[in-house]
DNA sequence: GTGATTATGTACTAGATAGTAGAGAAATCG
DNA sequence: CGATTTCTCTACTATCTAGTACATAATCAC
């Protein structure tokens, strides 16, 4: 689609944009969008403030780039996890991916979207719209996967909507609990109970 | 237990502590603990900064008082809602109380505990401990109510733990979605689906 | 009333923070 | 090479924020 480098004119940037965004993302994730200062972001990324300004247009632009990166990196994982069969395996993979993101490598991370974007959304309607789009999209994706399981006879069709809501609510609960500091093993236990109940719907 | 006024010595305070905390709570709720400035808190409460300091010892003390007030005001409502029978009515009342708190009177409030305390917890381990205690207590309370329903034969005993997790996850989901701006009617619809499914467990 | 005590309100300080100016460095182009 | 363009980096500014000093006002004890 696009050539790798259109050969820009002056001095080339000394940093890799993606890795700068990744480093900034870690800071935003830990401190929150309000708590992360430009100085700490500059230190973490190795860039100086004027370079951050030139590249991202300020703190909000940098946060926005971090949010984009989070959304774009997450989507394929969700798709891949849900592609499995049967439904139980798909949901197990989906939630295990959740835990991978929410519980590590730093402590009390939670979901970047649920944990920090909602905070940022208070002051920025554009962020609000994007959160809404992503969360709505996730709910729809989950719903479609569960509906297809019902079509395959894995689940009573009447329970599709309820099961979707439960899976989505579980996702949100995991994000919040991980942020609050609940241990991964504990979350996996809770998760298992919910999955067992959903599984029971198939057998009934 | 305690006399109303032990007759203090000097000039009496010109404010009512409870109503000051309530006004500060609204600001913290809207702006978050980091985003709320002492100046805005002073303006909202009608007190001046030195009075706030004398009465609460600074911003974190005021936030702590607001958190206490939230916790103390919420507990009786939960107890009262869950006291109903059968389980379905109890849960409906519980969630309707949730929506009362999360959806009004201002826009996008969500849960004070889940929405703002987790943000504050990053910097203050004492807050973290309190959040954990309250959320764990809520899970236990819900679990006890559901277990008693199972004992009455309203629910299969095997499903008690799973149902507890689902109800708790739903509570968290409502808090987050309300904060993100999802409308109350939409939330009530989702809620209904989950309650219907849980109800179905009784009939099966 | 007089003095002690506690609250209020203005005006301040010290520090942090977002954002910027401007000199200098590294690359391309001719 | 010299001119131009783009990035880097030190140093700065203007603003905001938490917290405080101090003078004043209101109440109590006697």
C-alpha cells in the first residue's frame, strides 16, 4: 500500500515512533492520563519535550496515539481467540488473553481502555466516542460468536443475548479487579465458575 | 452513644460538615480525585482553603471523608434491597438502586468507588485497602443472599458461586458503562437479560 | 466586660506543569 | 562545498496548585 520511506529532507528523527508510543503507553497506564506528567513521559521515552511536541502535538496527542496503539494491538488477539471452537475454548482463550493484558507485566494494570480512557473521557468528547465505539464493537463481536455457537447447537438460542451480556460484564469485571489488585489466580477461579455455568446451558 | 454537641470553646464553625462533604463528593465524582483542584472544591463547598485544611487536613483528607460518606450511605441501601424475596425481586431492587446512584442526577457518574477510588488507589495504599474491603464485602453479601435463596430451593445449590460472580460482574459492568455514558434504559435492558437467565436456573 | 479560644478570609509562597524560544546538530540537495 | 530542511536540547515563561501566614471576627469562660 505505502512505500516504506518516502525519503524525507532534513535531519532524520533519532527515535522509533512505535517504541516511543509503547513507552508512553506504559506511563499513561500506570499513572493515568491526568497523573502522567510531560516530564515523566519525556524521561520514559527518552525524547525531550520539544521533540514530543513536534511528533505528537502535546500530551493529549501522545495519549491519543497510545490509545490507538492499544486498540489496534488488541483487536487481532480478540479475533484470534474467538476463532476457536467450541465456544468454551473460544471464551477461555478470550479471557486468558484478557488476563495476559490486565495482569502483566506490571502490577495492577487493568485495561488501558476501561482503566484510563474513561478518566480521560471526562474532558474529551472525542475520546468518549472512541471508547464507545470499541466497547460496542467488542460486545457485538462477542454476540456474533455466541450466536454462531447457538446456530451450531452448542447453546439454546434463547440464551444468546443473556450469555453475551454475561461475557461482556465478566470482561469488564476482570479489568476493574485486575486494576484493583486482585491476583490472577483468583480471577481465573472466578472466571472458571462463570464459564462452567454458561457451559451448563448447553447441557440443559 | 454520643452527645450531640460537647460544647466547644471558641467561635463555632459556620458550616455543616456533612453537607460540605456531600458537595465535595460531587466534585470528586465528576472530576476525579486528581482532576479536582482545591480551589474548585473550595468554591463548591463555599469554604475557603484554610477552613478546609482545618477541618479535613487537606485534599486527601477531604477525599477520604467523601469516600467514607459514599460507603456508609450505600451499605444500608444494599442491605435493604437484598432483604426482599424472592431472589429475583431482591436482585432487581439491588440493581435499580445501582442505577439510581450511577445514572443520576449528573451525567456519566458511575460508581464513586469503582470510578474514582481506583484512580486514587494508585497513589495511596490505604485507599486500596478500603476499596478491597468494600468490594470483597459486597461480593460476600451477594453470595450470602444467593446462598440463602438456594437453601430455600429457589436455585440449584451448584450454581450459587457462579451466580454470585455473575451478579457481581454485572454490578461492575453497570458502574463502568454508566460512567462511559450508556443510557439508563439501555442498562436496564441488559440487566433484564441477565436476570432472566439467572431466573431460568431456578426453573431448570 | 476582658481574655482565651476557635473559625474565617485575604493574600501570599514554593513548587510543579504544560508549553515554547532559539541556538546548534545532522541529514539531503544542488 | 554551501544552502536548506528537519530534528535535538538547553533554558525559559506563564500558569496553576497545594498549602500557609496573618489579621479579623465570633463565641465561651469567668
